[in-house]
C-alpha cells in the first residue's frame, strides 16, 4: 500500500493541475484554522472573505462526532460559493465508489484514517443526477492510507472510494460543482 506522501510529481499531474493550486490554498486555510498561523492585520476585510478559526472547526468536528451514531456519514457545509463548496465530512462507514464527470474533489484528512482507492474501473456503475456515477466497488486503482494532514486531489472522471473501518473526518473541497437545484 503506497502512502500519499510517497507519490511522485508525475503521479499528481492531471488535466486539472491548476486546480491543485486551489487545494494548496485550502491546506493553508486549514493550517490557519488549526492555529498554526494568525491574521493580525487590522485593515478592512475584503468582500466575501471568510476565516474559520480553530475553535469553530473543532466545535463542528466534535458535534459531528456526537451526531454520527450508526449513520454512514454526517457533514457540515463550511462554505458554498460560485463554482466551489467546502464541507467538513465524517464518515462512519465505507463510501460508495463514485465518479464525478465534471467536478474535482480535494480532501484533507482531519481525524482518523481511511484507505483511499483512486483510479481503476467502477463495478456495476449507475448514472446519477448532477453528472455522477456510483458503483459497488472499484476494480484496480491505486490504494493508499490517508489521515490527518494528508491531501488528495481527485480530477473529474476518476473513480474514487474511501474504505473506512473507524470514523474518518476530512475537509472536502468540491471544485466546479454542479448546481444542487
């Protein structure tokens, strides 16, 4: 099993490479939210600027843990903007295998660990609304353990799945998200 940190630069290249820059900015946001950096400039905040401090992230994470129970997952929408959204997700069970035809996912581990499967072929794929497909599992694909601080970029059209045997929490950034309505 290959750890995410062991991947080569070539393995990260994809048509959505520029979107990875957005993911890095998300990691910086996460670092700030964890108290590893602080904004102390007293100038006026730009329009639509939002900062989530570590107390907020921790309170949402703690609440999600109490809400999980025997559910497959619970989540909180952290932000929803034109073309992208951010969620704090807690999975209690293995996710369905899925493909987003037009959306990129960026996941940053927060608590726990999971086995991430990326690539390969969906087994028994079904088409869903919002240009998505789901399947029972993935045949083939790259497998790697992911945990706190690990970051994964999943470009459009790539099958992916999280295998969970204990609760796993992650920040999810969805880029070029299809409208919900």
